[in-house]
C-alpha cells in the first residue's frame, strides 16, 4: 500500500548510538498515522486514571492522552531512519505503560529496511515473552504482543535485533490495534 510508504524521514547517524528519546523536545522525527480509521497517537502529558505520567520528564506518546482509544483502531507510531551499517549486535529497548483490553487489544513492534514498504514483526522466538507480555491469538494484533494491564506503571522491554545488524536504513513502528468492543487507556 503506497500510503504506508515513507517518503522523507529524519536520519539518525551512527554516531548517535546509543539512541535515547524521551520526547521532552517534541517529536524528534517520530511520526504517527493510521492504517485504517483514525490516528490514535498523541504526544504530551498522559492524564488518564491508570496512565497519568511519563516515564521520563512529562511527555510521552500515548493512544489518547485524556480518554480511551477507539474501537477498531489500527494506527502506528514510527521512528526516524537509523543507520545500523556498523552495528554488529543492535538492541532495542523501550519503557511502556500498558493498559488495554487483555488479550484482544494490543501493540507490536515492526521494522522495515525498505523505506516502510514492507514491515516485519520484531520478535525473538527464544524470548518472545520476555520482550512482549502476551501470546493470545485473540484480537486484531498477531502475537506475541503487548496487551492487558501491567501493574506498577512503566516497565522496560528489550530484545536483540540480529536480523538488522549491518542494515543501512532501519525504521521502527509501534503498531496498535483494537477490536470492535471494550476500549481502555
């Protein structure tokens, strides 16, 4: 689908690794959109009942800062382009605060090496449930995924990315999907 293709994206030079972003200075090259329906992503200070603050500073991307996400959502939060050409053992880590309809609504991480034309579900078959927290086949997002309510707020999820070692143009996107009923934060 050409509407999902990336046309002009910020480039993160190799010298900026390790890369860290807490969005205190704005989107910093991250973009949002929808595959179908409405774009669910907002950048700002979370003000929900269960998710009511950022991990670092005051800003975070969230699927609605002050209300529940929509039913039948299929939207994404996409990174700038990264140059992994000199990396032998790339890693990905993210702090997430998850509060969705358990098993049904959820999110995955995808990667692209062709400018966003095709996307691959980031996964490590040996440790999927160390990086993700849910293996349910229910709902619109294929497992493994992040889904449910994770007590205690923000949690660190990380994985190795051996398939992306040496790649010159890597883009990531968080893809969030919800079913037709029961929505949450």
